[in-house]
C-alpha cells in the first residue's frame, strides 16, 4: 500500500528529517495525511503523533536544527518547521476535563487511547515511519465501505 504514489510523502527529505529528529519508534503520522493517502489523494497537511512529552519534542527538534514552535503546547502540539514545511506534532493525550470544545489534557504513551479520543475512525489511522498501518477502530474498512463512523458516542 505505501509503495503507491500517494504515500511518496513518507520518503520526502523533510519528513525523513522529522523522523530522524524524534526517532521512528516515537513518531506516527495520523489523520488526514493517512486517510487521504489510502483514498488515493494527495496529502497536503502531514500531522504526527508522538509518545514524547512536548518539552522533549521541543528539545529534540532544536537539537536537530529544526525550528520548534510551541503552537498549542498546553495541549501537546508543537509545530516543526523543516525547510519550508510545517508539521504539527502532538503528544499522545487524553481529556481530563472538558470545557465545551476545549479540554484540560494529560499526556501518556498509549496509542490506542489517543486514537479513541479522535472523531472518526478514518481519522484515527496511524502510519509509522516504515509504512506500517495502525488501525484500532476499523477505519480502513470504513473508508473502503464509504462509511463515516464516529468513535464512541
């Protein structure tokens, strides 16, 4: 699957620099870039999830010479600027308390728990640096069936 042109972004120099900076065992791509690639569409926004704490993400990016912007650091999101490309990297998290659309979060290292807080099964698809797909809620089957399905209630 990842040897198709839609997944060519996985081998882009900027993507590989991001992977090298954070470590392939700590980074998975998630959401629209994975969904769109499976659907045969070009992926424009490439977002990633990590089990590293936000301050560790900032430190590793800076050590690799990558600009790190604390875009939403209180929610675990750091923007990595590699050359002219921007990647949002968000630490795995769960909601502790919600306030409408906003939440207080706690960080953790459980990929499936992070997937469970996403909206649709198709947006909870993760892809690692080697092209392995992680699908905790049958998102690929839903994509194949043309089905939009919520995770949870």
